[in-house]
C-alpha cells in the first residue's frame, strides 16, 4: 500500500525446519528490476540459538539495515519488509535463493546469490535532524491495547509549560514501522513530532506491534488490528493531564491516513479532528491498480505495457476481493495471467498464494468511501502532486465528492512533493534516499496553523 520501500531494522526469521538452516546463513545479493532501472538488493542472514536475524540493504537507495518480519517453511522463505514489501523465495541450492519481490501490485522476479561482498553504508546528509537537548519534555511510554491484549511502546513529547494543549497520535503507513517511521536515513515522525511539540502540541508516536519495543505479531495483523492499536494510543493520550480533551486528533501517513478516515467515519468518541497525509480515499483495489500504473509510468514503461498490466491487475484484484474459495480463486488468477501451474517455480506459486492470504483479501476489500461519507469532524487531507504511491488526483477527487461539508476542512495538493512530502523531481521511490529534506517546511507550517485554528 503505502510503499515506503527500504528502511532500517532487524528482521526475525522463524524457521519451521532445520535442514536448510546452515545454508541460509550469509549475505544474499540480487538485482531488482524497476521499470528501466536496476537496484541492488541484499539480505544478510544469521542464526543464533535457533532464532533467525537478518538485515537487508538497498545500497543504490542509500538504505541499509532494512526491517521486516518473515516466516520460513522448509526451504521456502516469505519476508515482509518495512514499507509493504514482500519477498517470497525458495532455496534452490546452497548459493541461490530463487524468488519474487512484491510491493502492492508491483512484482518482479528477484533471485538472490550468496556473496562475500560487503557494501559499506555511506554517510547520509539530512537537512532536518532532531537531536537533544530538547526544549520540550520527552518520555518513553508503554500502553496496552485492551481490545487485542497487546502491549505497545512509544514516545510522548509535551510542552514544558503548564496548561492544556491540543494533542495528536501519529499512525504510520503499511509495513512494520518504528515510532519514528524510519526509512532511508529519514525519520519523518521524529521530525514531525519535534516541530509540532515546539509549537505547543502534545504528540504520541509508537512502534507498530511486533516492532521495536512493542509486543505482538505484525505479520498476522490486519488493518482492523492496527486501528485498535490507534484507538489504544488515543485512550492513553486522553488520560494525560496536559491534554485538552476537546482538541485530540490523529495524524496518519498513507495507510495511517486510511485508518484515521475509518475511525472518524465510525464516529470514534473523543476524536476531534483527523489529518490524512497521502491517505487512500478510493477503494484499495483501485488504489493498487493506480499505484502500479503510476510507478510503471515514472519507471519508463510504455503505454501499451501499462494498459495491459492494468487490465490484468484489475481482474486479479476483483478475484482476490471476492468470496470465492482459495482453490477456485487461484485457478482464476492463473488463467487471467496466462500462467500454467505446472510451469511455475515454487517462488511464483508462493507469490500467487500470498494474494489469497486472509489478511491480504481482507485489506483488498476495504472501501473507505462509505466511512468518508460519515465523517463529521474537521479533516485536513494533504497529497503530493508527484506521489506515485497514493496519486493525488483521484484521491482528492474522492474526498471532494464524498466528505460532508465542513467549513474547517482543508483538502490540499502540494506541488512538487512526493509520497513522503519531500521536494522531488519525478516522485520515484528511488529518489527518496537522495533527497536531503525529510518533510517539506510548507506542510509542517500548514499543519500547525490548521490544528490551532480548526480546533478553536
């Protein structure tokens, strides 16, 4: 969904068998084809006390130590990488993992070969870095999601002075994210929390379940579970003595913006406003088709190829959304893609099977429009004109058509900004790591001004 691509953490691989364990250990390298571009992709695997740990790199994007969760079954591996990326593969021999890379509706074959080559991480230059000492209070906190019985951990930042202040929780996009939404050397949520708190707004940001210090399993969770995590964060925030209970909101990025819309549409008690940063406002299957088209176009695919891919993916997602049994749905998808099951390798089979996982089918059935139509509180929705992941035009159009009138609602497209709200050239994901700024100042100023004026 929100395709943040390559970011940094530790990836836990829980092996269901031991016969392949020693051959998985090592550094694995391959070339990822994206349009007319080729990106180096590396996974480092280690085993300690029957627990698998790994990090992944995308050196061409300046991204090292990529975080994810994964499952290993026999000689097969399925890895969920931060940013909504899946890698599904099979150990073909001691020096080769054959597999496929998938992000949203974009997928491509990616084989990884064992290598002794080590690429050192370059020093990344960032124009917005948050370092102590702070001129506000910051404390690490933990709170329980009573709905799912999951313990979550995060950071609460507050103005030093006494009083009651507006307050927000930050909800991250798809993929396992830490409390700073760290990716490619950027920490968007740390920068956002710092700016908001300096302007007298209380901020709670937290690690996704199964990430950082938060408990629970990310890989088995659905957007319903993540919504309950957000509800628990709001419950915790509203108990802080310096929070103005009439001015409590959610700021969600990408999938986090979708969660904000869903909760607001269900009239969550105590929610005063929401801010959706590149949040989907169209049915998810339509979003994925649009995302693939936009990424492919920026990557140099021809219109004929894009048109054909769009037709295939639209039909695939219709099948995934349906209530057809998995076996029937699988046969229909293979027919739609003109694939002979007898000619498919193990990685390809696993890739198609992933489309039919309960959590994925659940996600693909989400349509935010009925929820958007029921939102009564003020909404600030921001989109970048160069966003290739949640394209601005159709999502803004949906909000303009479906949001009930509210004099305090603002819908804005930021010219020249990408999905991360950086000033970009093309908006391509490959640019993210090379851009110095983390969040454009225009957006930061607008958010503070709107929170202070819309909640009066």
